[in-house]
């Protein structure tokens, strides 16, 4: 992994993107997205994660966050990805309505067989590409990028209409994920 893609300062704010292996469109079902929401809320409450912007797309997640206290961002994000991968695999396996179950589980098994640090299934790709947010310009760019993602994909016409993102918080409404901290650059 390149030096440019590491968490260098534990108290910094970071933009990360992480994707499902093989870019499998898992998050077309709300029950799978809700597992991520519950896990983010746990990280906020128990692991010191402060979330400034977020968006769950069909096969990847964008997040701007920092970890307060002694926590390390790479550890908190790793715990989040490890926990959610297990919960999501279980949810897919036990979902009688999941028509793509066998195909998805095969993708996760095949990805797990290719890596030495996974015992059975691999859900998330290993790369996160953390980018430390060092200027107001970069912060604005990343927040806007996150919120425009569902618009660019044609899911909604306005960012704030997409339920699984923090865009609603940034227009002064209550978003789906509790505890999002709207960055001062965007407050009016």
C-alpha cells in the first residue's frame, strides 16, 4: 500500500471509501444498509467515531470521520468492516427473499480463498484509500463528492432526497444516521 494511503495522524479527519469485493451490489436492499447504519451508530457511541459526512451506495461506502480520544482510525474502521462483514454475510445467508444469495456467497468465498487473512468469506475489499482532510477546499470537495454520488448514479435528483447519506443534515433537516456533525464550513 502506498504511503499516500495510510492513516498518518490519529487525531486527523479522514475521507475514506471502501467497496464490496468484486463490486457486488449488496446494498440494493435496505435491510443490509441498515446493518451499516446500526454499526456506524455503535462506533459513534462506543468507539469515539465522529461522523461528518457519509453515503452508502449499492456496492461501496463513503465516509468522512475522525476518532476522538486514544482510538486509532485504522483500528475503528477495521473493527467496523470486520463486524459488518460477518453480520452482512449472516443476513444474506438467512434472507429467504435474497434471489442472488448463492451467487453473492460464491463471490465472497472466492475472494476469501485468495487472501491469507480471511478464514472463509471476504466481504470488503482491503483498500480504504484514507485521505487526510487538510484544507477547507479539500473538505468541501469531499463532502460535495459524497453527497453528489447518488445524484450522479441517477438515484435522486437532489442529494438531500437520498435517505442513506448525510446530505439531508447539510440542508438543515434531520438525516437518517443520528449524531452526524455538520462541518462548520457548511453551516449558515
